[in-house]
């Protein structure tokens, strides 16, 4: 198969087995920073006040209030540092390097203290099996600069394509954002109709899925699939969705995950990676929206508009 000429730069390799230790450590570091945003910002629908956002250098919280100031925090995967900037003019940073979650947590709190930022966060991870409190986690301590940089490069390209996809929808849609709890980049469309309550759902899930959604995103290797992949699912899932065929040809429905999956390696090795991702987003949305009876004429921007 012919390789896309820009693939080495725009769609770099990211083998999960080679970078999963770094990814797991980063996941915990991002939860620490993300919980800062959760503590300081008012609740928005579906937890849209808590994610991180792709920037020209990494992932950022964007502005958060603290007393009379604003500040932001950015994971910089170019210079490999965590930077904090305050509207008063103060700023400081710490190096992203191999160290335990416990050591990062202590250094992070000290960094905020130096900038006179006081915040109380839940000191325990969420959305992971067997969570270890941050201050006690000396198990996860990996940081490979090259892997982290390639991870960000993929997010950068995916963010651009997801935003193109989002622009075609006139209904309610989430921003393109990175959820630090689940560790994935996502964009979600809404039909406008409430969803049936989920039996036994916790408060996080009830808020996230209070309305019908079709959500697409990118897992960098976690997410239950064991390899980087693009995904799309509908909640609630309409009958017959598992039988639908979506594009490109190598995309498939995972009965285990209840999601459409397009392997990242199939994308980067194809003739047109950008087009493959966009085809996947559009065709999986169309399959779910048609089966669920969404009012597509009212919700979508027509090409001749």
C-alpha cells in the first residue's frame, strides 16, 4: 500500500506497548491538573467545564479564575514542561521528566503555592481500575519525551479534523476536547432529546448522558482496545447499529466495546489519512443518526447553504 507522503510527520507511529507506561503516568498527571479546573470552574452541561484543549504546544486548561486573577496550566510537549501563567504577570514551570505520580503531585502543589494559588482537589484518580491516591502512587513514574511528543502530534492533527467534522452540525455539539478522566480526545453531537435514565448510573454518568448523543473520538491506546484507535458510539444505541457498515473499509463494529472502531495504524498507513478519519466520523454518525431517527435536516449544515 502506498504511504501518504506526510505520514511520518503528521501521523507518527505510537505503539501502545512501547508507550503505555508513559501514557499511564501522564494520565495521572493530567488528572491532577484537570481536577484543579474541576475545583475552580462552575459546572457546565455534560462536564464541559473540566476537559483540556489541544494547543500549538500541548494540552491546556485554558483560563481559570482564582480570586481576582485568571490563570492557566499547559502541558508543553515541545519543551516538555508544565507551565502556569497568571494574569498578574507571574509564571513558573516544572520539567516533565521521569518521576512518580507522588513526586509530581508534591512538586505541582509547591508550584501553585509559589504563585499564591490555593486549591483543594480530590486526591484520588477517577475512571481507572484500582485507583491509587496521588500522594501514594510511586508505581507510575515513566515519561518518554519522544512518545509524549508523538502523542501530541496525533492529537494536533485529530483536533483539526474533528473541528472540520463538528462544523457540519447546526445542533448542540460539544467542543473538541480532551477528557483527562477517560484520557481521550472527543467531540459529541446531540439530537436535542433527553435520554432514558441509566439504571445504577453514578452522578458523573448521569450528567454526561442526560441527552441522546453520538460521540466520536481518539483513544491513544487505552480505552479497552489495546491499540490507538478512532471510535464512535451512540448512547442510547439504536437497534441494528452493530449491523451497519461504515467507511473506510477497514472500520468495524466492536461487539465488546459497543463502538465503531478504526485502528490508528490503518489510518496512518493509508493513502489519505485525513480523508479516512473524516469518512469514519461522517459515516458512523450517519449510521447512528438514521437508525435513531434524528432530525438530520434540521440538525445539519447543508453543503449549498
